[in-house]
């Protein structure tokens, strides 16, 4: 009996120990889903852990190399690019990183969306005669292109303008300096509302702050010459120095009063897109002089109208497209000579009758002088492009743009009075009107998805209306491009550029 009890006790102990060891063995737990795919809004979204908000990260990395310019695909003009001498860069480079964040949350009122787009760039540095050591440092920039909230049809914050065509100023790729319509690809602060009527038909209205666009508003010239130097130019010599840089007076805006009022109607369907846009733009000056008693002109409203058309899947091939747009402005020049377009241009070239030739142009919304009202500036322009896909990996495009600017009689008289005071009237004719044309094309190779290599060649032509010869009476106007005080021929100018780009989207 004692032996039997011993055996039973031993067996019970072994069972107990075995049970304890089995309890200590690792048990395969249910997998924790740390990243849950969100399929509600397309590829790339996932749920933020512990929330019902979906988020997507994206962006691109870009490397540019450009020939015959001093900016990343900007017109080869100004200081030093317009000098066309030893200060001018033969090439320009840029490295850029773009990062986007997109969040969306479904609510009983619809989707709440936030979107932000931040860019970091490092560009080649240029030099000038007054700053020859500038090459010792690079040029780093930080930009915020988009930062907005969307809710129930409303958009609050910074993004492209509803006035813009969907392709901005790139109907088939191309440079940043195509006129012929607006371009707010880098964003403008606004409040907008969009109504969706179905079948691809929408209508939008917005209040936008044009002062927050990349280039701000165009010039509003105070062109008075006053003995005390209270406004406009302080002297004929100062007028001459400014003129040869395409500056026709003091840019004399007052404080902001009313945001631009913008409307748009769009039809976006499988065949393509048609869009009509309008904008109202208030011109509010400072004073004729520097103090309140000098007075001021009354405020005036400018406007812009634009039409855009895109035709997709044309007979030349799958994915081919034609993009076209045209615009007319009166007192709202930025809606034609867009936010990335320089508002003062000057370019030097060769001459057979003078030291060198010079072409210059100034853009403005309006011109005024002491005792006058605002004389608005009128412009018109168009741009277009055609893209052909040769294969899934190769595409090519051609594009062009043309724009014209005309000053009113009062504004022209004020400007030309300054011109005659600066240069005399015997050897030169004053006319600040001008036309500008751009043509170009590109080839894009996409060896794998989201990786593209681009070669783009463009030519810009400034058709200015000044003629004759002028003495550069003020050396200060030429100092930045190392030009001497000499006689210059007023002549049309052109510039040819090449862009080589590698870009990886993610």
C-alpha cells in the first residue's frame, strides 16, 4: 500500500510539473495590425493607428541642370542674366525635395480633408558686379506651396487659384515664364467654395489674396517727377537708371482693402475639359507724395477673363492631348503675365551702331501721377501645347505662348515724359508697349514607373516698341551687370534655354 501510494503521488507530481511547464510555453498571439490599409480614397492611404483618419505621404525628388540662365527655368534677364557678359552663368543647377501630406476623415457632413506641400531647394548662386563673392555660398530655400482644409465644399488656406487652368502655365511641360494665363502653382491664400452638379460640371467662387502669390501683385506705378523727390523719380538721372531696368516709377500700392473676387465654371469629362474664369482685382494706391495731405487717386477695379480647353485621347494616339487657353485683362496684369513671370525685364545684346543694344519692358496694373486717376493697363495673351505618347516609355511635346501689353494714353504720357527727361527726344522714340513670345518642345523618357528624364528647349522673344539710341546717363542703372556709361541701341532681344531634369515621384 505504501508503494502504491508512492507511485500515485509521484505520478500526480509529474502531471502537475508537466502542466506548469506547458503553461509556461509561448502561445502564438493574434497578430496586431499596426498599419491598416485605407481603401476609401485610393492607393497609398492607411489608417492612422487608433483613429478613423486616413493619411497618405507623397512627393518627389528632382535634379535640374539648365543652360543659359541664372534661375531655374526663368527668363535669362535682369542682373546678371540679362547682361550677357562674364557675370552671366552659362549653367544653373537645382536639387529639390518635395513632401506632401494628405489626411481625410469621413464625417456625417462629408469628408474633412487637410493637405500640405512643402519644398526644400538648393540652387546655384549667381553673382553681380556689386557682389562678386556670391559664388562662395549656395542658395537654400524653403517653400510652402499648399496648406489647406477642405470641408463641405469649402477650401480654407493656400492652394492653386480657381482662376487657373488645371495645367497651370504648363500646357505641355515647358518653362516657368509662359504668359497667356494665370499660374499659381506655388499657391495663393484664399477661401473658396465649389458646388458639384454631377456629370463633371462644377462651379466655384473664391476670395483670394493676390499679395500672397509667388510674385505678388503687378506694379502700380506712381510716375510723377517732383522737385522734392516725394514720389516717382527723384530726378531725370534716377529716371534713366530705372528705365534701363524696365522700371517706370515707384511701385506705389497702398494697404490691402478687398481680396480678389474670382469665379469659375468647369466641365470635366472623358473627352476633355472646358473652363471659363473671371476675376475682379481692386487697385488701391498709396499717396501722390509721402504724406496724407498730398492726396491720392480714387480706387479702381480691374478685371480678367479666361477660357481654357483640353482635348484628350485625340486620334494621334492613346493619351495624347491638346491644351489651350486665352486671357484678357484690364488692370489685372498678373492673370496674364503670371505669378512666376518677372514684372521688369532687361536684356543686353549686340549692336552695329552703338556700344551694345538693350531691350527692356515693365509690367503694371496701372499708372498714375500727381493729380491724375489710375490709368489701367490692358493685356491679352494665349498659350497652348500638344503632347504625343510614342510608347508607354517615351513622350514628346511642343508648346507656345504669346502675350501683348498696352498702356493707356495717360499712363503712356507720364512714362514718356520721364523717358524724355532722362534721355532726350532727339535720338529715341518712347513707347512702353510690348509683345512677348515663347516657343519650345521637350522629350520625356520614363524607363520605369514614377521615374522620368526630361530634355526641354525653349526660346523667348521680347518685341519692344522703343527705338533709336539712348545715352546711359546714370551708371547706377548698369552697375549690377558691369555695363559702362555709353550709348545703347534700343532693340528687340531673345534668349534660348535648355533644361535637363531627372525626377522621381513617390
